[in-house]
């Protein structure tokens, strides 16, 4: 698979202006790596006071932990360290891209070293930005005790709340595939459901997914004429990826890693292995079933007739679904995973395009005396059908050499037009966009904005602070102010990161803005 003459291979090579000076690129990269390591270390310390610790964990009886979680100063310091550390990690990521802007032969090594260094402190964090990892333990207990997580929630377990799971999981069926439930059962068997050891093992499983991305993202990028180091920097080194997939230990890491590996093998004509790896990804989280039709496109070949395409699509689905059907036999799990695709979670998130537009339509309709809620539901449903239509269009139409790009766009459409988008959902499709080309223009700038937004959002939204702790300003507001101040620094005061989004000095930008206002006023006076 190649880029088919697309300009993406040449226009995406640099994420920012070249670094001035005569120091070797490798040396400059180590500076950014060291700064990012400091940021990750700050997050580790901050997580002790504001991360999610299970009530049944022996950690909460340690004097240092007690001080950081029950004293106002401890919670405040922890909040600032966690948030500032995450923002420093963002700056280090941006600066790493600038420091190796030439993307020469040693740049891949520099990015891999940075990923390793930044991941190390996060491996030992108290879970931050999400506590889903504790629900994994509960679901593993369900399987181990002979219950079906597709039929019952973790509230059927004795002492389930002390293991740290969000009460939202109490009655919820699991949306995960059978392979992840096997793994969760194995983790519980090894740890006896001890929460801290379980978190560590789930992190190691997530680390396998991260490692698969480190190995196969550059390889898949090179197949498409894209610089592998830059694709890896975009995908794995970005702070949202590291925080979500290591610090939060989301099983999505394993899902994405297996999917990337499977697509790589399919793109190198090892179709059966590719299908089996993507099937393994579906067995972690079923959303990657979307990739199967595009693997079929690759398998069918560039000059395939329509009968051959339909035959290959049927064979692809038959292999994958046949394996998954057999996988449901152990522990009597059946095909319960299908519900995660057929019966999505109701509701919406306000920052998703679907959720935001629906809110605006509802407000406007209500103001006009119309049934706003109905209009909003129609809009959100319509956007979901548009996503399905785009998937079908990209399946049936497009250049064969751009099959992976078509797959990436289809995956992006399904996620971005869904009413519910969690911060880590964009990491599902980001690797496939990166390996087929993200240009150094509005595309990479959009990524900077999205990553920063979700890191800021997670820092202030997911803090574990006991209600009896007295603070002059609540922890969420403190985190938000800290993140906002750091963002202002990155956009306005930092001469290096500022040029990634804004050209020119702040005073020059102010003069240009004032000149524009004056011109508009003069034009308005002339019009009168």
C-alpha cells in the first residue's frame, strides 16, 4: 500500500519551525525528553493526592497518602502538580516535535526514548483522568465467579464498592469483548482482586498495546510514504495517548495496538494474520469491527471485480465472526459483546459535535416554542446515519492504494459524529490518520488544540477529593485555572510553542487586531 502520489508524503514532514542553533538534533531531543520526564514525575506525585484510590487499598493508610488526601495544602499541591505536570508534558511533546523537525535517520530513536521516559512514571501513577480500570477488576471477578458480565453488573459482587469502581458500573453490562474478559479473569486470578496489584497488571496489558503501536505505527507509515518517526510522535508520544493508555490504563490501548498490527499485516499481504489480529482487537472492544470491510478491500486487490469483493468481504466476516463465536464458548459468554454495537449508550457529551449542535438546536427550538428535545434527537440520529453512510461510501468508492486512509476516515466519521465522545476515543482513529498523513497546516494545529483541550478537561473533571477537605478554592477550579494559565503561557509567552499556532509577537498581534478593528469602524462610517 502506498500513498498513491498523494502530497501527504511531502507536506507533513515538519510540525513546526526548525530549531535554531548548532546543537545536534539528538541532543536537543534529550532536553525535551528530560522536561517531559519531569512532567510525568509531577503527575505521579500529584496522583497520590488526587488520583483514584480504591477504598480497599492499603495505600490509604500510609501517612504520606493521608496527608496529601486529607489536608487542604496536600490536596492543593497535588492538584497543581498533577495539572502542571500534564501541561508540561504537552509542552515537551510540542518541543520534541520542533527539536527533531528535520525527522532524519535518528529521529525515530529519539521519539522512542521520549515515549519510554515519559511512560515510566505514569506506569506507577494512582489512576488519573478515569477510574474505569477498577471496573475491569469487578468484571474479572464476575467471570471468575461464573456470572456473565453481559447480563449483570458488578453490583452482584460482594464488597464491590471497596474495589474502587465508579457506581455507574454497578448495574451496567460490560461493553468489552470476550478476550478482554478472559484477561480480566486472569488478572483477578493472579491478584485475588487486590486493587493495586490489579491496576498494575492491567497497566502492563495496556503497555502491550502501546508497544504494538511503537512497533507497527512507523512500519505502517513507511508503507504509505510517511515519515515513521513523525507518525509515532503524533500517535504515541502525544500526552493524551500516554495519560489515557498508561496512567488511566484503558483497555483501548490493547484494542488499538492489535488493530494497528492487524492493518499492517493486511497491508503487507498477510491477510489472514491481519484479520485474526483485528479479530483479537474486536475481542477487546468491538468498535474495531469497522476495520474488517477495509481489510477485505485490501485482500480483494486493486483490480477486483464486484463479485470478488463481495466474496472476500464474506470470507473476512466469516473468519472473524467464526473465531469470535467460538471464543464465546469458554465461561459461557456467548455473543453478548454484540450488544455494545447494536445498543449504544444513551445520552450525549456536550463537547462532541453531535452533542453540542443538538444542545444549540434544542435551545433555539425551545425559544421558538417548538419541541427542542425532539429536534435535538432527530439531529443526533441523523448524524449517526450520516456516519454510517460515509462508512458505506468509503467501503465502495475510492482508490485501492488509499484503502487505509479510507478506513481511517470512516473510523473518524463514526467516532466524531457519535453523540458520546470520551477523550480517549480520538485515539482509536488517530494512528490510522497519522500513518496515512497529517499535514503541517490546519490538520496538525487541530490536533494540538484537541489534545490540549482533552488534557485540560480531564485534569479538572476527574479528581478524587473527599468532600470534607477544606480548600479556599475547590480542586476542580484550581486545576482549571492552573491549566488555563499554562495554556496562556504556551500560546502567548513561550516563544517556541507560540509559533505552532500563532505567528508573530503578542504586541504585533495586538496592533494587527486593533488596526483591523479601526478599519472595520472606518468602513462602517463610510457605508453610513
